[in-house]
């Protein structure tokens, strides 16, 4: 009974090591169905998140493609989702939405958490910035670097309201 879980854990550790090996070098980008990639991340999150977090997915289309490194981009989405769950103290709604136009793919990660004070909206991507009792405050700064330097996109806080939640938006060229 434990063997499948152990194999999954070993594969996960290999993936994490692979992600770290890509930091600092120019990763290969490939045309990727962002709908499938996002569903994969959400499936991972569902198994590691409280039942008190309602995870929702909304996509305008079944096929939304962008040029990404799947391993690194999954890391970005996982980080945004984990931060969202933390901001909700393990209770609330996490929604990921995908859409596109002729030139760009849009990914939004929205939570019903504590929100970000307007004074700190632009600080959240600064290395070392954190509101958590543990952690180094590197997740969002690494996510920003991965999105902007490796994928030539943008990531920003689209909207945040104290005690109502936050929405992060990623824009990628198709």
C-alpha cells in the first residue's frame, strides 16, 4: 500500500531538484496547453490542502497555449496557490481562471483570504518580504523572476482588499 505513495514522493523530489537546476540557466520553452498544466497543478494541490478549501477552476477555452517551461511554470502556480491557502488560513475559496486573446494568455489566482494592505502591494515581490512566521519570503520573488525573465511575461497583484482576498494575474505571450 505504501509503495505507490513512495514512488510519487520520489518523483516529486526529482521534479523539485529539476526545477532548482533550471534556476540561473535559460530553460527550454515549449508550446504548452495551459489548461492541462493548470489542472495538473490543481490536482496536486487538492491532495495537499484541507477539505475546507474549495478549489475552483474556470477556463474560457479547453485549449489555451503559451510558450513555457512546464516544470518551472507549475512551480509558479503551486507557489501562488500555497500562498493563497496560507492567506485563507486553510479555509476559503481558491479560484484559478484562464483566458486568452489573440496575443496573450491570462492566468488569475484568486483567494478569499486576508488580503494585502495597499501599502505593501508593490513589496510582495521583494526578496525577503513575508507575513508568515516561517519562511524566507522568496516564493513570490522567484515566481516573478520565472515569469518575467524566463517566460517574458508579467505578474502582478490585480486586486486585493483587506479581509476579502487577493487576485494575482500572470500575462504570457502566446
